[in-house]
C-alpha cells in the first residue's frame, strides 16, 4: 500500500465515521440539555455549574474514540504485514542481523491494548482539558438561555423548555459538527499510533496531508514532502510540536487541530536508514471524492439537502434529521422518489421549522386518500407513489383535463336524468355539477413532475395549520414551547379567524375559482390548497391571500 492508497483508505474510513460521530455528539447534547432542563425544573435555584456534568461530555468523546479510533487501529494494524519494500513503504518488519534470534514473546492482545490506551487517554490531562472546554461552552449556552428567560419574564417551566429546545438549535448542530470532525481526527490518529506501537515493529512515521486542496492549512500542506521521523519523536508543524495529527498533548493550539484531515503513516526503519530520506512524492491532483453520503459533512450541508443513494438511507435520513421519530418508506422502489419526498420535507423543515412528526409513510386509513396528515403524522398511499412511472400514470388519470371531462359528462348525465324523471334530487345534482364545472381543476397541481411535491405541500398545509395555530384540532395540539411564548395563543387565534374570513371572501368575490373545487369544500382545505399555490409562487393567488401567509408564518419565527 503506497502513500496515495493509504490516505485514500484512511479518508474513506473517516468519511464513513464522520456522520456517525456527528450523530453521537447530537445525541449526547440532547441528553445533556434534557437532563439540565429536568434538573432545573426540579430545583430552579440550582447553580448552572451543577446542571452540566463533565462526565456526560466525556461520554461523548469516549463513544467517538471507541468507534473511529478502534476502526482506524484495526485498519492500520491489518495493513502492516501486507506492505512491500518499494517506494514509500508504510510498514514491513525491519531487517535484523541473522545472528540475532530473540526469544519469542507471547502474542499481544492488540484489541485490549488499544482499548487500554484509549482509556488512559480519556483519563489524561489533555483529554480533561478538552472535556472542560466543551462543558464550559455548554454551560455558557444555558446561561444565555436563562438570561433570555429573565428578560422575557418566563416561568420556570417555560425556561426549562427553552433549555430543552437548545439541543435542536442550528448553532448547537454547527458546534456538534466541529466537535465530531475534530475528535474524529484525534481518535483515528491515536488509533493509528496505538496500532503501530502494538505491532512490535521498528517504525518511523510520516505526516500525510491532503495536497492540492484549498482547505488544507499551509502549515499542514508544508508537510507533504517531509522527512520520516522516529515514531516516538514529535513533528514540528507550524511552529508547534505534535506527536500525530490532532495531538494537543504538547501544547498545540486549536488552529492546528480543528477540522484537520491529515493522518500519520508508518515506514520501516530499515527503509529510512537505507534511503537516508524518503523519496519526495510529487504533488498530484486530488482524487475525485465519491458522491452522496460518503462525502464529509460541511457546515453548509446543514442548510442543503443531500440525496441518498438507497431508499434505506433515505428512510434513515428522515429520523436522523428529526423530520419524524419513525419513518416507513421502504415500500418505495425508486430512490429518486424517496429523495424527492425528503427534498420537499427538508425545504419545509428549514423554512417553517415544524415540530418533528411521530410517523411518516404508513397507508392512510381511507382507501380513497392519496395522502393524509394531521399535526403529528403524514400518511402516504404506498401503492400510488412507489416509482416515478407509477406516479406519472396516476397523474395522467387525475389531471385537470380529466377533471373537466368528467364534470362535463357527469353534468350531461345528471341533466338527462332530471329531464327524464323530473326528480328534484337530480336537479340538485345538476346544480352541484354546474358549480364544480366553474373550477378548472379539482386540486391545485402543476404537472406530472410536480405532482408528488404539490401533494406533500397540500398535506403539510394541514400540518402547519395545526402545529402553528391549532387551526384544525385547536390550541390543545400546540407544543408547550409555543404556548409558553407571550402573546402566541392570542395571535394564533386571531390568524385562524382571519383565515376563515378570507375563505368566505374568496367564495363571495369569485376568487375561489382560481384555487380549486376541493379548496372550496371548507376553510381547512382552502388553507392547504392556497398554501400549495403560495409555495409555488403562483401569480393567480390573490395578493390578500399571499399576504395572509406571510403574516401567518411569522408564528414559526416567534
């Protein structure tokens, strides 16, 4: 395995573990803030320093090291016996004089050795400093929440809710990403060192940096052609000493550690001594990185949807991104459909910050429903949305043209039956069809390519109507956090009343015909149908309805 192959193997391993480490940190923060909120609610006079324990922070780091550190140690250790003495050799056994035959030593229990070394590290002053710094920042965030609570004169219960909500804040997610990426590098490179030291081989080490990349620090890029050094000697990087990338035990500062993507490779001492120095490795163009979930997380990724490569990944994405606590979309047979569903959900979550649903993807209870929703669930007719081909066929049978044709035929039949029987029941049906035919469509839609998106938008009209204002099931379904905000319930009630008046106005002035026949059935369906038009920036949506939505969604920012 040459230097390029080694770095590629390391990079692929890190990319796989980066998302896992990110989830470990998020989960850890969630537990910390939940515990702090509970402790505060039980004893509001408790000092902030007692709300967050350093042991909880340490657990986060331990979980990362046990994951990526042990995986890297295993990768490096398994590669050592396979190296050959050519070019940059990352490890072979050093040559020994033929007359020297040491007494064989008992084999080392490598895995337990690595675990012991990681345990020692987590008990070291270096790790304690990391834990202290992370914990201090967490306490400061809680202190800021409490200051906000004092300024807004919130109750103890409301303050506890604010603390709990901090776990899902965007600044917490960015902080979690920085910690995950940094400690990924720390744990992986320590694991590599532990593997090398447990091999029993005489080794030199070399700093491997990502060359030809603008994200690589100048000091680290300068290590590309550096000379291998003994394994127990420190590297000199940007004026600071480091035993391996990510090491702060010798005083290296954050600017040399945070977000580092470098690694350490190993070379047999015999190769270094024979060659004097290692042959310089020419700087080459960076290898094209794989797409999708193998890419490392970037800060901007938190605000940008990344498609999945499989339906299973797409299903897990829903849970990981707190769209819903449970997802059931494995019935989808086309990953493009799963990604379209998730892309729409991602946009809605980012724009309106809806509360996590309980469940997504089960069949609606009504057999005729394509989708259905309330404030906590989104149900999807499984057989109807399996593949893009099925969706297009279903759209063709439900287009606006089809609606007009059906209404015209039904009206002709109703008129014929009335003229034949003079039964006033048929006259009533005639009047209904004459009203329906004034609409150009049954529901708001914008073509086959937007069919899935507009259907989800319609159902989320109901979800947002209910979650933000209790517009369907009343104020009882509002989250405690929303109820706790001063003036929130009053504003929600006012907006609900205004929406009903707008619905009545649209029916009176004829604007209802610009919406849809389904939207005319009641004010709740009117809300969802006009929400679809609002999301599409449809120019036919009357200005007073568009202005209402602008006002309504200020609730999501309160």
